[in-house]
C-alpha cells in the first residue's frame, strides 16, 4: 500500500495495529506525534520514543488492538473517558508497564490485553489467582480456587474476555451483581465448571461464553437478558434447564449445540431469528413451540433433536433451511405455513417417524435428500409450482405407496425415488423431459409406469431392479441409459 493518508469513518468500532504494517501510513513520519501513530483520533501504534508516562489525549475515540504491544519504554498509561474498550493485546509484553488508569467509560477488555506486561508479571498484583485492575478482572491463573466468589474492596464492574478460559480446577463461580456482561469466551472450556450464579444485572452473554463446559449443570440466565451470543452454551452436555428472557430477539449460531441434557426450553415471545445449529444435538429436548414472531430458522437449527415430536413453522418463515430437522427421529408431524417457497437440502432427512406432510401451494423447490429415509411417509402430493424433484429427495421412503406429480414438473433428478419399496404406480406428467440416474431403482413394488410422448431421456439404472414392473411404453426416440431396466423381469 503506497498511500500515506486515510480517512476512517466514525462507525468503526475496532481496528488492529497489524492492519497498517508495511504501509505508507505507518512509514510516514507526519502521521506520528510523540511516539504515537494517529489517524482520525484513533491511536494506531506506539514506538520507543513515546513518554514513559503517557496520558492518552481526551477525545481519542479508539485504541487499536496491539497499539502498545511489545513497547518496553512505556511505564504508565492513563486512558481518557472517551475510550470505551481496551482491545486484544493492547498492552501485551510491555515489560516495564506498571500502571494503567482505566476509566469507568471502559465497558470491555479484550483477550490478552495485559498478558506478559509488567503488571501481569508482578506477583503482588495477583490476589487468589485473579488479576484485578481498577475493579476490572482482567485475567486468572491456576491459583484460582475451585469455588470462586468475587471479593474485592470495590465491586467488580467488568470481566475481560477469556478471563477464566481453560481453568480446569474451577468448579463454581458466583458473579457479583455489579457485572452487566459475561464477555466472549469468559469461561471457555472450563471443563470442571458445574455451577455459575448469574445475577439479574447481566444483560449480555457473549459468544462462546461457556463453550465446552461439559460438566455445567446450572447457569440460569436472568429474565432481563437482552443478548445471548453464538455458541454461548456450545457443548454443555450436562446443562439441564435454561430460561430465556422476553427481551431476546436472536439466538446465535450453535447457542445450545449438543446440550443433550436440556429437556425443556420456552422461547421468548419476541424471538425473530434462530440461527444455524442453535439447538442441534439437543437429543432429549421434547417440545419446541416457535412464536409467531420468528422470521428465520437457520441450517440444522434442530438437527438431531431426536425427542421432538411435532413442529409448527411460523407464518413469517418463507423457507425451510438445509438440514433444519435432519435426524429428528421421533418427529411425526410438521405444519408448514402458506407462503413457504422452498424446502432445503436434507431438511427432514431421516425423520423416520414422519407420516405426512402437506406442502403449501406456494412451494416451488424441494431440495436434495429433503425427505430421504422418511420411512413412515406414506403419501405425498406435490404442488403445481414444482419444476424439479432434486437428487434423492424421496430416496428410501419405503412406505410411500402413491405420489402425485404436478404438470409443472420438468425433471425427476437422480435417485429421486430410489428404494421406495412400497411405491406401486407412477404417472409421469407430459411436462417431464428427463428421468435421472437410478431415479426409481429398487422400487420393488412398482408395477406400472406411464411415460409421456415428451420424454427425452431415461437415465442409467432409472428402473433398475423394479422386478414387478410391467412392460412400459415410451417414445421410440427416447435415450435410454445403461441398465435402465436391469432386473425388470
């Protein structure tokens, strides 16, 4: 990058020092003042010419992640009230740093912000395995007691990201009522953590806050919680119950992924989005009532929720995402809303108890393997807007005896009805031009198949091992693939 000037918008919330390494901006001496690189009131970097006692000017709106990293000159830093975040590795490896004045305006401290600094290396700064600076808990070490209760002369107001991460001896924590957020990865992989007391003051639980806390049984969220981050309880296989406050509108990706002991959960009445894999692998979650406010359900949102028996998709949802209910082995009833236009790939694959499903008239796409291995599905009527039955859409649906194909259908893709052993009769509409590879292979009960004059291609093995199929009639000009009728005695 050759440029030496740059204007940064006021909307920027984070920036990394490394973003400017090797650039003309970094090399241009005009951008440096008293050992600091400044761009639009943002402190980007420091060098050895900075004053040992450095007062960051009022009005500084942002300090880049790693801005002071490795600086051996700096000894004391005072931050202004205009700064709201100390970012990742900001003071990392500042060996001579002895003091940082943290104003109450700071509401978050990033990962490893002080690791390797003079403050971090000073044993006198640590109390019972915790490093607390200006009422902010910034790090812990292996001296942390198994049952940790915050005890400080002044109340703790914030916890740094990953502050307790990988503390294998930690078994329980009581978070004080002065804390408003549990930050990103705060208790990441605390594998022996069994209980966390979360106060009513907490409004946010960050991404991966309790990731892979495999022994966590109790961590009830307060009713006033406003945000629950992605992967917050990912892999908490012993979490038994949870409460979601009415202010939560979005459930992040993988929030309760593989919480296989979670049996019951009421969703907030304001909920709008359920993202990818939110409840995937919650094997004993028995009931899920989706509020009508839900507008989006992500991929694999309920995949592997083996105990769910019924699900009603809200009216604002316009498509069933990929693998949404894959392997929901006790799901027997699904209600889809009018206005739905697509059923995604593997959406209901291996829902072996699913007996019947009615597609809305607006549906025009059924994805690959959407209903594969739905063994109890005995009847299926396709609506008039469907143009193609995609690969393996109904493969291994061994109870389907009858299926109505719409006049709009142009193609039956590969393996579409593979191994539908109960299917007895099929009428191919005049609109169909192609039947794919193994489309009806191993449909052992199929006795009659009617082909239109418009058919152009019957794929390889399309009716392979359909032993009861009577002599079909099709146009002389049709292309017939290898082994298309092999085993049709």
